[in-house]
C-alpha cells in the first residue's frame, strides 16, 4: 500500500465507560490518582528520573519499558509505537524475552486484539488474564504463555504516541490498583521524556540537513563537475535521512529521466548511473510535484513495482520504505527531477520524521541546480558576447583595413613601371584576399561554435562511467562529429549512456570500447565489451529503448555476441529523419 506522510489522526481521550469493573486512575478533579505509599512514590520518582536521563530516542524507549517492569514487578514489558496514520504498530520495544524466545515469535505484533484496545479507547487497561478477554486473539506459535496484563497509553501533546504493555505480575496473581496508578503516572512522564528526545533529534536532524544543503550549494555553485556535485548531494541526503539508498534522477533536454547520482552502503548502488527511468509511474510522480512514501513488507504485493525494481538493482531488498520526492524550484512549477530515498532497516519512525525535511532538501537542491544552470549560462553568454565583440571588431576594423590596403596596392600596381614589382604587388593582394577569407571563416565559427563540442560531451559522458565500471571506457571517433545536428546528438548521447549502463549492470566487463562515426548519409554508434556476453533470454528493457530510438529515426539496431566472450552493439540512423 502507499501512504502519504501524515500526522496521527484524532483519538478519543474520554474516561472509561460507566459500569466497567476496571478502576480509573483519574480522580474526580481530573488529575492522576497516585498511590498513598511513600515507597511507591519513591519507586515512581526513581523510574521518572531513569526515563529522563537520556536524550537518545531509542535509549529512552528502552528505559521506559525496563523502568515500568522494575516499578510494578512485571516479568515482561513492551512499548508499541503507533504508525503516524494510527493504523497498527510501527515499532515494538520489548524486555524480559530471551533471544531464543524473540526468534521463536518472529515478526513483531501488528497491534490487534487486546493491544488495539488501548489505542481505540485511549485509557489504561488491567486484566487478571489476558487470554480470557473477549478481544483476545490468542498468542502466536512460539510465544510464551502470559496471564495478568496492565497497559497504558503514552500521549504527546494530546495525541497517542504508543502504548505501554506489561504482563505477568511477579509475586502476585494480578496487577493492583497502585500498579495501575504508577504506570499511568509513568506514562505521563514518559510522554514528556519522549517529546524531549524527539525535539532533540529534530534539532540534530535540522542541523544535518542545513549542513547538507550548505555543502551541496557550495559544490554546485563553485564550478565543480555536476555529476560529482550530485554525488555529494546524494551522499548527504542518504546520511541525513539515515537511509540505505539515495538516487537522483534529472529530466534531460529530450524529456527523458536519467539517474545522475546514486549512493548507498552497497557498492552495487553505483551501477544504476546513467539508467533511464522509462516507467510512466515515475513521470506521474514528477508531474504531481507531491512526495510519496511507499510501504511494503515481505509477503505483500509490491507497493510500487518500479520502486521495488530500483531497490533490488542497487542491492537493497525489494520490499521496504521508499520515499519518492519531486525536486521543484517553487510551488506550482514542474519538477526538474526526483530524489529517491530507500531504507533497509526494520520499520522505524525515521521515514515519517524526515518526510518534511527531505522535501525541503529536494526543493532547495532544485533551486541550487537551477542557479548553477543559470550561472553556467551566464558564463556561456559572456563567452558568446566576447566572441561577438571579437567578430565585430575583426569585421569592422581588421577586414576593412586589409580591404583598404588591398585597394591601395592594386592602384599602385597599375602605375608601377617594373613588371617584377607589379607581379609582387598582385601576389600581396592575393594574400590579402586569402587573409580576408580566413578571417570571415573565423568570424562564422565564432558565431556558431557550441559552448561544449559534441565530441567533448561524449568523452565526458564516458568518463562518468569510470566509477560503475571500475575503468574508463575507450572512445574513438570516425568522421566530423561536430557536424551532428543537435537533436540527433541528444539521441546519440542517450544511446551511449544506455549502452554503458547495460554493461555496468550486467556484463562484468574488464574493457569497453565506444566508437562513433559520421558518414555522408548516416550516423552510427558501436559499443563492444569483453564481458559475460549477450543472451536472448536476458532482460531487454534498456535494449528496447535503443531499438525504439533507432526505429523512430528510420534506422536499425542490433546486438550480438562478440566472439566467445563479450557483446557488440550497433546503432545506425540516417542523418535526416524519414519525415524530413
């Protein structure tokens, strides 16, 4: 199922229904009823001090459970943390179970039956025998037998954070009224301790996100190579979100969505670099500009098959929590890309807690990226303006002076008496004509030169795969690639990117060669490797993209084995499309 980040829903906070035989821990004035025993009060104070001793949330939750067990003499204790949408338990912190017992139980409880009563009724609950309650659903295989039960909800700012469960009173058949009052009082203190720990954790995370944004902005605006800067951005997002995977996919000029950066604890994560995300679902999220948190567990159908495939291809389990966050410059505008973050640890509150800062981080990164684009455009404009000025000066000053000098020499040649002098003057005039012609060609090139020559773009693209491949592909050119039309050039770059991405993911190659050729009527790309070789039964989604690009341009695409090992890919299209 897919769940959008949300605050917990509203919960009933009224007292127990009249006529129940469970005593209330709230007195007539609406305050907590505390035990009369001084020893019990001292025990409660010790427990409260123990709970508030630490600001690490995981440690605080464990201390709450242990302190509650020690305070009322419970053999087993647990704290179930609710999902933000209030549907079931997200975390389950236990004490009293041996490692063998915990392994025998297996998956954590879902929060149904008696455990769900505390959430629905939002009040403490005390039972002499949990199994005899009408709401009981029994114990799973391997679960130790439990009898007496005492539970209390933990509220934070008026909303239920989770429930405290205690079972098996030591030295007695069931928990007492004083036990219930003590646990209810501890639940109040626990709520404040948890709130403080969450505020501390929020502050710490905000500092991490702020540092990540600062470092990313500096990298993108300082002239660092964009792919290196995006790699830093992905690493920072992964660390701040405490995730196992972070992927950045940007929308290209041709409308394709290409993975430009990927990071994670598994070295396999980098193999997806250069992969084109073609599933329509990615573009649906991109167009919505709304973040999406996807949840799925083993045994369930995948919440989002494309996300599951991406997780699996980077070394993460197919099931888990995955946040897909559009990168928008400002509200109401189209996103420029996606930030995809995946978690591999057991379900925790972290994905919900980082949902909002993750969106802010993605949007700020988008702003910085666009600012970097604008900075580079301004630099290109400055270069073009300089070229325009130089071309204008050469035309208006240099050529005119040379032309005037040539006219003067021609006049002098007509009055020269010596034939040898006339010949040398005419030769000088011819040289001036050649110089004027060369200057005019230079002026034309200054007007039409690209900021980054197409061959250089190919070399930079190939160099970007040095990380995933473990080496830099060998690139060769045949013909005048600088004459390739812009849109055709984008297709050629996409073909090279997809081909190298396939090699990185599947071939296990030690060498890759890329050759690009331009002929009178066609452009071709050949990519060859010495890897595992091509099989007809292999997955061909990437190859299908190459075949589609060739077909749209009236060309051809083929892939075959290159000798005993390796694969050879050939992509050839006309210089002009069929429509033109």
